C-alpha cells in the first residue's frame, strides 16, 4: 500500500498501526458501539451468513453431477430424515443443509411470466450436460371423467388409465413410480427422469406428518436403486 493511500484511509476513518515485524497494518476504525453491519458497509462485504450460504450452494451444485463425489448419496434415508426431524438439535448432513439454502433462495421461474423459449433453452442445456443418461419423461392428467398417466422411454410409451377419483397430483406421482419400477429392472444405470410437477418433487423432499402413500413407494424404490448402484 502506498504512503498516500495509507494516509487517505487513515484520515477517512481507518486506523494505522505497525505489526511486530514493522509492516504497516490498516483496519477500519469504528467506535466499539458500532454494529457489525456498519463494518460490512464500510468494507463493501455481504454479511458472513450470506457468504456461507453462497459458498455452500455453489459447492453443492458443482458436486451434484460428479458420479463418485464423497458427499453422495445426496438424499438421506427415510429413517434418518425422521430422526433429524424429531431431534432438531442434531446438525443435518451438508447436502440437506445445502438443499434448504437453495429452497430459501427461491431459485425458480414464474411459470406465467416466463417465455417458453427459456424453458426450452434450460432443457437443451440439461440434456447436453447429461447426454449419456437415458431420458425418461413422466406426466399425469385429469379431465372430465378420465384420469391417466404416461411414461416415455427412448422407444417405449407406457400409458395407464387411473381411477376417476384420483387427483392430478396422484397421477403425476404414479407416473414417476411407474418409471422407477421399469428403471429398477433395467440393465442400464444412468437415467434422467423428467416431470413437470413441482408439487410432486416437493413432496419427495419435504417431510410431513401424513405422506402420500405413492410418495412412500417412490422413496422405497429410490432406496432400492441406490443399493443396486452400490452393488
């Protein structure tokens, strides 16, 4: 640091001192009663908690595509999730804490206000990144007097008629379950399941007192698939 710059900082509220080796040390000079937030403003730095959240989210996002990353599996077993919920004083696995950070950040698009081309570009980018994975598309629908779901593999289309009393949410979950059932008996190990139901994905992540029976079946199949990969 030049002498002129050190003098300007000193006259603008920065204290200057010397360390034991004789080098000059400069630090922000604020009254002891000043809150920590004022130091963040003076130093042009975000709060420490926000920086921790950003680092955690960035690391988790970079780790997800790595097949043999030490953090895997990224999802806890059902029993462990229930244990953490019952004992909130226990610190959750890093992956679970990073997911909470991403959920709190609301990193999503407004479906009504986002152009369709944006979703097409995001999908194209995802497919190019996971081009070696077999895509599996799932969907559920409900019309007057008819409920159904469908699953599409490379050259296979599966469609099912469901009971009329079932909701669209149940149809979406059923489609995901059917996809996992076929993946479980497949000889391939790399699949990418796509669904347009955010509520179905959230039900697989968040714990509730009364979980949908199909959600429980999906989680059981996911555990089986994890064991199959490890064998």
